[in-house]
């Protein structure tokens, strides 16, 4: 069981290629309303990233940054350059037509592409929310295949071919995985106390694998500890230290995530959904679901479908 892949799939994380930018001379652009998490990949040249309250960062060819949703930031030729507000309407037209946005007054010295990420709001177990506000992976990070992914993205942008749009959107998802791999390979302290903390603790990682492989099994702290051959006290100490939740709290949250998706996307009965996530008592399932999502299962299904329509 690949727990990271399972969470990414259930939480519906998807990347979409955003604005492609070429810039030269003195230039700066301020971005304030980026939808979801935002990634900038520098395919050639260099630029500066300025985030309010942080030191400016120089981004070189092959560098990638991933910013939390709502992060106001500026891309510029140098720190201190006067930046203009992003022309959201113009950027949208460029995305729709596949054109590149040109900034500055001189021949292009830098090329970059922005990727936007979104996820299923019904799912509370989220990888992107576990990341720090800014993740910067350098081209020379040494992470396997990271630089290859950036180069492939640059080549596809520079030389569009048949079905380039499909290739780019697939690469957007690949880029997220490569950035996560490269960042996690440094064993950052920021992952402790978040869902990603399980990757640094083999005991917790194995426990999560068991939960994800059999979410409907009647796990208790004792049976889960026994399944991975550690004491209950060890699991009870290490699990919350790694991911910030007890085994029981995480199990309930994951079950409710799975149930929310099934209620919204299938015609399975509430009884079937409850059994599928380990509840033999429908009232107990309804109470747990109502606490997690603010609505009883049937009402949640109706609201979710109404919103989709």
C-alpha cells in the first residue's frame, strides 16, 4: 500500500497548467489571487521570488517553488523592482489560447510556467495542507528524476506537438510528486506533526499502511500495535508525535473522508457506505459523519449533489 498515492487519489489533487511567462529587461508582476496551491517552474533563465515577510529568493533554471493557497507574492527581475498587478483577465485569455504572456521591454531572458493545484474539499486528509507555506526545490537538489521532469516540461512548452495540452496537464501531476519527493528527501523538520510526518517514522508509516489497506477493519490501538509488532504504549506515543493525531482520530477521519466521497459520487445506500468504512451501527455512523461534516449522511449527499449540479 502506497499511502501517499492513496491520499492523493482520494483527495482528488489535480494540477492544471496556468500562465506561461517570458520576461526580459526590468520587470515585476505581483500575484494576489492565485487559485489553490501555486507552483512556478523556471524552465530557463533566472528570476526573484518575493513573498511578504520573507527574504527574497533567487530562482535559477530548473528551480521549482510551491506556494500555499492564498500566498501573495511577486516574481521580478530583481528585488526592489516596481511590480505591476497581474492582469487576471489577460492571463486567462492566454491560458485558453495557449499563448505566452510577455513581460518587460527587452528580449526574453527567462521562461517560466505556473501550475495551479486543487483538491476535493470533501476530503480533510490533505497532502498539500501539510506542507509549509513555501517549498523551494533547487535544480541541483540531487533528487532522482526531478531535473528530468523540469526539462521535459520546458521542452513540451518550447516545442508544442500533437496533444501537448494533455501532456502538460499530466506533467503537472508528475511535477507535484517530484517536488514532494525532492523536498521530503531532505527530511525537513516541518513535516513533523503533520500527515507527512509518518514518512519519517517507520512505525507510524506501517500503522498507516494497515489502516489504508483495511479501513473497515475494527482497529483499536491494541490490535493495530499488535499487527505491526510494537507495544500499544509505543504506538500511542509515536503516532501523535509524528502526525499530530491519535491512531483512533486518524482512523475516524479517513473513514469519514472515504464515506463522503462515496455518498457524493455513488448511489450506494447509506447502510452500504457505513459498512464499507467499518460501521455495523447506522446510528453510530450517522453521529460520526455529522460530527465530521456538519450534516447527516443523507442530507450531505443531497447538498453535495445540489452543489455539483
